[in-house]
C-alpha cells in the first residue's frame, strides 16, 4: 500500500498535519497511523483544555509566534465546526514580592508579544474574583478554554472524508526502512510505503527518531501532571482561569484553577518525574522507561539542578494536604474535602544530555522523514500553525537539513 505521506501519531498535531496536507493537496493520499484503539489518548486527551495567549514565551521565538497564530486558528476552527469554546480570560496571581517582580517582567513580555494584558491591584483582584487572594495580578482577556479531544476527532472526520485521506487506529509502528525513493513503515500487522513520513509521536518521539537512524542526543523525559476535580458545589468558585506566576527557569506553569467548557472546575497539574511514559494510574512503573531514564546522563543532571523543586513537587504528589497548600496560596477557601482525584496527564519533555530542557519546538529530519521531537505546551494551542509548518517542510525537495529548533 503506497501513500504520498504517512503521519504517525493520532494526537491533535498529527491530525492537524494530515488535514493541512490534504487541504493543500486535495489529490494527495495521506494515511494517519495511531497505535492506540482511539485518537487523542495521550497528551491531547490529558491537558487543561486551555487556549494559551503566548504571554510566557521569549518575544520572537517560535513558541511565541506559533502560540499567537494557533490561538486565533483554534478559535476559528471551533466556531466553524460547532465545538465548545469560551473566552473566560486568565489571571496570573502574584502572592509575594518575588512574584510581583516576575509579574512586572511578564507585563513587559506581554507588550513585546503584542498581547493585551492589564495589571490589577489586590483590591481589583478581590472584586473580580472574591475567592482569590494575592498582592496583584496580570489579567489576560483573550485566554480561552476548549475541548481538544473534540477538535482532534473532528479533524479525523475531515481527513477520513477527503478522497485520499485515511485514519487507522490500533496500528503500532515497529520499524522504518528508508530508501532512495520511498520509506517503508513496518507495523505489527503489515507494511506501508510512502514518499514522506511525518512522526508526531509525542511520548515516543525519541524512539521513533531512533528507528529512523537519527542520532538521538536527547531523551523524552515523562513528567506526570496530577489533577484534582473540585466538588460540584464549588464549580462556580472562580469564573476565570487562575494561574500562579511561573518560575522562569522551569518549563511548567504551576498548579492552576481551570474552569472547563462542560461547566466543571479542576485544579492542577503539578509536575513530578514519571516512571512510565504512558502509565496514568498513580504508582505506574514501566521498567523499559525506567531503564531509559537511569541510563541517560541528562536525567541525573536534571535531578541535581532541580532537586529542591523536585522534592517540593514530590511532596505535593504524595500528600493531598501538600497539594492543597499550593492551591491555597491564591485560593485560601479550598479545603481537602473540595478536591477529588482525577486521571493524571503525562508531558513529553525533551531533555539534552547536559540536563537542559528543550524549551522550544524541535524538529529532526532525514531525507524522507520529519520528526516533531519536542512539542511542549502550548502544542495543542499551536497545532494548526505547527501543521502548516510541517506541511511546508514535507513539500520541499529533500528533508535533510540542519538539525535544531524548527
């Protein structure tokens, strides 16, 4: 079976890429392969559902540009296809003097990124959100919430409805053979041939790259993000997304309160090192994943560099009371009885051998394969412009080029 392009990965980035390829080339044949029996099972289906504004990212960086373009594209797509979306806005709440200083820096970054943001004092914060406490906040009106699983499923419907589009689930890629004129993708049930293959493999990105003969000088390190649902009686506790001021040295945004499009309220995620890339239950361990972590020098560099942060996050994971303390910094009315555990998420974070986090989107290439090896938050928000970028890469003759940030 021969295709123009095979896309490996049935999350939002993979489906958006297949949809973009078919939109640009209606006569093309594009196959999406997903190893799970359903789409959007991993990162796409385990996030907060936030359409980010792009305030956090270095002005001019790929993250900043893709996030802004992606937010607008995502809102358009939800409106065109009747998918739930609500612009509820976001408040970044400073609870001490250090965070106030970081808030000032974020205010400057918002201006540099062209994002409308308003600094409010403690009194105005309390007026807008009576159950939220802080010394001040940065209000970002354009931040929204949606359902990324619904978006992914709709993209899959559009791909499958196209003359050359096909989506197959329950098919795991186990080998890749690249020749001068084509790529053979081997699976547990057969083989597929294509002119180009695009890997949007998320938590398995490094392993897929290795299958294609790429020198993998990084490792996907899984970070568990644990969530709680707030009890129904307190679903109206806040009307806005409530975020702490993030630590600029870490790629995580901190535990936040998130209203959802279905009317519920959740809190999370924290960030603890995961011992299983795809094990969502508490205590999940995959020995192959543990071996990957233990034998990679970057893991130990991360552990040493961020030991204090890691211990703090581990404490919040092991103790519900410790987790509550993170929430009560800005929402003191929450109690232990208000929090009900829900399934965790796992973030695929690319880490280099020296222990540094890869903060931006990262692509790697061979002559006929293209790999999204790092697609951290805001990848869901940015899925549509990422797809446009990947489609442009696929369309140019010969994919081999300088490795590094896209």
